[in-house]
C-alpha cells in the first residue's frame, strides 16, 4: 500500500471519492492511502451514505485532515473491513499518545464529541474509503472534538497513521500469500 501526504490544501466535497483519484490527481497508482488538509462540505449530490442522504445531514467542517484509500479489486465487505481497521488503528495511535477515545463502528468520540467522519463504498474497479478527522472544531453541525484538543500536529499524525495502516495492510496481504488452500 503506497502512502502520500498532499501538501496542497484540498477542500473535500465528496467528488474526490472516485476510482483512480490518487493516480490521476497525485500520481499514486494502485493500492494507496493519501492524506491532505482542507475544509469539508459534502453536497447531497456527492453523498454516498444513504442514511445521511435520507435525513439530509450536513457533513462539514472548516478544517479537517482527510484520508482517501483505494484498494483493488472492489468488494464492499473488504472496503468496510479496511475502513474499520483504519478507525481502530487511529484509536490505538490516539491511545498511545494518552487520549482515550471510544469507537462506535466507523466513528470516534471523546466525551460524546465526534472526532471523525467516514464512508466506505465500491466503484466498478476498487474499494474507496474517505476518513476525515477534525483539526479544528469550527463549522461543524454537531458537537465535535479535534486534533488540536489533543495537541496533535495534523501532518505528523497523518504520517504515523498512513504508515501504520500501510504496514498492517501489507501484513494482511503477506498473510494471504503463505497459506495453502484447503
């Protein structure tokens, strides 16, 4: 799994969650996880979570740390499993830095304040995951916590998280290559 932190700010609106986004826009082909900072405002046109769509939920924040994962080939169970793995790794990284957050499915909370947003889906060729962490609490429609609450630098945190996710993913792939079929 390739990793890349994008230095340019990118405002996430949901249109970035499409196949080959990392390759076409950031020259990172294949299985990848990229990260970048920017605002978030997902329009109903780009909303993938139908639960949010039905209630016309606002998915927005003035300043988030975004991750986009692409994994080949497409399989929705694998996409959701990788999404949950990323959230669990995030929780572990925060725990090691002294911050005890609770995980509920693909969301992280601290004192009932939401830190993250996330969605996993499939394109015709790949699994796609978006995961966002509030860097600041401005512009959110629900009570939130943020990386600044924990004294964490967004880019440094992104690098740790991407490296740990990539290592775990590579270990999973390796584990599939050393067993004989039944």
